[in-house]
């Protein structure tokens, strides 16, 4: 039976061990770099989404304000028109019932 310690101490084993260690370190560095890039991309995308959300929210708020303003103006115009028509109807009724008072 051969001695395992003797086999492990050979120059071949040392070279393989160093190669495996080097590959392991390279693998860890590559994974770290990929995670760094992924985090950077995610951060940039989240920032862009935040800006888009702010712009969209601002646009919607402005649209709601303009809708409220237009609705108020339209409601006032309808009320004024309703008053004018009502007044004209009352004058027509008065002129029909008492022609001399309407003049």
C-alpha cells in the first residue's frame, strides 16, 4: 500500500491545488462583478421608474386640476343659461297673462 501523504506532496498535486484555488478566486471575483453590474443596472432602472412615476403623477394631478376647473366653468355656464332661460320663460308667461305689464 502506498503512502497518501507522499502522493499529496508531489509537485503535480501542488500545481493542481494552485490551479483550483486560482479558478475558485476567479469564480468569486466574476460573481462579485456580475452582482455589482446587476445592482447598478437595477439602481438605474429604479431611478428611471421613480422619475417616470413622478412625471406621470404630476401629469395626472395637472389633468385633474384642469378637469375640475373646466367642470366648474361648465357648471357655472349651465347655471347662468338655466337662469336666463328661466327668466325668459317668466317674462313670456307674464306678457301672455298681462300684455300691458310686460312692455
